[in-house]
C-alpha cells in the first residue's frame, strides 16, 4: 500500500492594472525526495515551469545547507525549473578609466637674480627731500600689487592628476573584483546544491488539470527546452561551426 502526503500551494501573482493577469492552472505532482515516501502536491501556476519552481521552493528546507539567502534560493529554483537557461547572469562591471599618459614638460628656467646696481634714478633719490621721497614711495607701493603666490608647476600638476587617476582606477578594479567573487561564489554554491538535489528528486507523476473537461493531462518530465532556446542554441552552434574568412 502506497502512502501519499497531499498538500496544496497557491502562488498569488502581483496585480498589474495595465495588463491582464495570466490564468492560473492546477498542476499535480507526485514525487519522492531522498528515497522518502512519495508525496502528492497541487500547485496553482501559470505554466509547468512555474509549477516546478514552486516545488523547488517547497523542497529548500530539506537541503542540507545553512540558511539560504533569497538570492541563493532564486538561483537554485531557476536552475531546477529551467536547466536549459543560465540561472545567473554575469554582473555588469564598473567602467574603469584609462591612466593619464605621461607628458614631457620643458625644464623650468631658474629665477633671474636681482642686481645690486643702482640706476641713475635711484642714485638721484639722495638729492630729493625726505618728504618728497616718502610721497613717491607711497605712490609706487599703492600702484603696484606684488604677486606673492608662485606660479604652479605644470609637471607637478600633471603628476598629481596621474596619481589621483591611478587611485580611482585601483578603487574601481577592487569593486569589480568583489563583484566577480560574489558572482563566482553564488554560481558555485548553486551548482553544489544542484549536484546534491538532482539525483535525489524523483518525479513520478506530473499532470495538468483541464477545468473545462475536468480531466488531467500527463506532462512529460523532464520538460523539453523552449523553442526559443532551441533556435538560439542552433544559431550559436552554426556561428561557432562556421569557418572564419
């Protein structure tokens, strides 16, 4: 005598006022996990793959791993419900700017030393009255504005910009490396889960209910890849096999 555990799960899709919600279909699955007693479950889903996704979510608690994040659960469910498609896309890396090229700047000329020789005008200043000399000195100091700040060196400014650009490049490359490490870690963990789960799940019955005829139609499992996937894979293979030139 075969014992079956029966449970019903209903997936409630999010409502979208601009689009009509797809009709939900009832699916029945009889399966065994890890050589346990067969279980029978019913799912309301939009298509067979959606029903397999719900089955995978319900089996997560039986997988002998630590608690999975939502992202890890989603990757496992995608990998199980549609093995023909990649379950995880490679992340978009941050754009890294190019280093600033070197520029040969001319060597700066040494400052011209001041001369101690007096001009004829300066030598004649001794003949001026003291108050007249003070008036001329005050007028010259008021009219002339000395430039106290030295002119920036173009070569020094260029080296500073190069160092800032290299620091920015190092920061972006570090962030890209962290993105790739998280991607590889998630991909490898999902594959390990699939290596444990796939040989231990046995689906014995997979049926779709026709509510108009009130009958059940058997679905072949594993599901065949979608036609779009077949056409794209065929195009890729034709491109790879095509001779170059």
